[in-house]
C-alpha cells in the first residue's frame, strides 16, 4: 500500500487543529486540498478517520489510534531531515513553542525579537495555553512552564528571570473606600478579583513572611479565566472593583502610573522563574537547538553582569 507522506501530514494537522480550515491556515494551503488529502488517505486505508458534521470534525477511534502513533514518527522524520540544517551557514525552519499567557506577556518579549534578528531564517510560532500539554502531540517543539508542572522525562532549561513574585494590588479609590489590608487574613473581608484555570480550579492566593505561610481562597464579584481574560481583572481593579493578585511584572506598569497601589507587599511570595522544556532527544531540530543555545547565552550574560544593587 503506497501512502503519501503529505497525506499523512495533512491527517495529523487536521487531527491536531480539530478542523480543516484551521489546519489549512497553519499549513498555508486551501481547506479543499486538505480535505482531498484526507479523502485520499481514507480511501487507501479503507477506514474512516474522521466523523464530520457541518459544525465539527472529530477523529474516529481508528483515527485516534493512527494519530497517536504518527505524531512521534512524524517528529522523528522531521528531526532526521533537519540534520541537513547542520550543513547550512545558519539554521532555518519553524520553531513552535507552547507557553502560558504570563510567559508570553512577561518573558518572551525580551527574547523573541533579538533571537529572530540573530536567526532571520527561523520562523517562530507561539501557542498560548494555560494547561500542561503533551508538546509533541500538540505539534510543538518545546514548551515553557514552571517547575512544579514539568514532566520528569523532559530536559528543562531556565528561561527569563530566575525569580519572580506574585503581587497584590488595589486602586487608591478602593482602599479609601474599604480600607487597606494589613494581614493576608484581612482579604477574607475584601472583594477579591480571582482567576480560574480551564480545569475549573481556582488557585489559592499564597503569602509568606518570616517563616509564616498562608493560603487564602479568594472570594469576590469577578472570576476570570486565567490566561486571556486576566487583563479584565486588572482593569476591574483599576476601576475600584476589588483587589487583584497577579505576577508583579504584569502589575508593575500600573504601580508606576499610580493606577494601582501595592498591598501586603511584605507578604509577597517569591518563586523560581519558568523553564523551557523539551524531549530528551539525541538530535534537536536546528531552530530549537539555536533557541536553547541563545537563551543559555542570555542567561550567562545576565550572570556576568554586575549587580546594580551592590553599587
């Protein structure tokens, strides 16, 4: 049975995108050509790979089994072909990253532009997603997550700041109207603007000072989906609706402008920064290898830089 590699690639793309249009857009082809490739593949295999309706496309059981086996194989094929990149003057290809919104907002801006300027033949695609995903099944080369959410069989490389903090803040108007909390337990009587993961979990607000640690379950008038809707909670805090608890870097511009005021600053918890993670393959795709080397170089440069606090 002769199967075309392009048809298999089209099948994986549609399965991962959940539809022909989205898969075609990513691949840079027409939806009709993608659909034709699937029909061709189903005809040669003699089995239906997708259940199609006017509203959705979903893999069948046979399709799910096939995509489960094909994804790592396609990755190996791509990695094998990528070895040719070693003979180029500079690496080329596409680097696909899966990152949470906080990393896209606070970490990548200082890295992406200088990296792509240094490697003009590399194209980067960034997928923003809060949940931990199988990066290979998601069609990505690497992901960025925090230490507690990394799988053990992954290689992890620090990226961005080595330490970060969560900050608590409110608008001056809110504090005038409702008073300023002096202890994290005081938040139980305040309007808290909280976030919830796609899983339905609402994370506690964590505080620490002098060996004392507390976890507060926030309650208030607004709950947003962590990720894309976080700015809504920030805007609500600026508008005086309540107190927000978020990455310090996310809130810093509003501290600088005076729109928000730090609250419980002595209790802000510090934690280790994010990591770039990827499978421990013997051969890395050239774009990923270049990115790993680049962020390691950035990290070394930061380590060598004099600490301004010691001046």
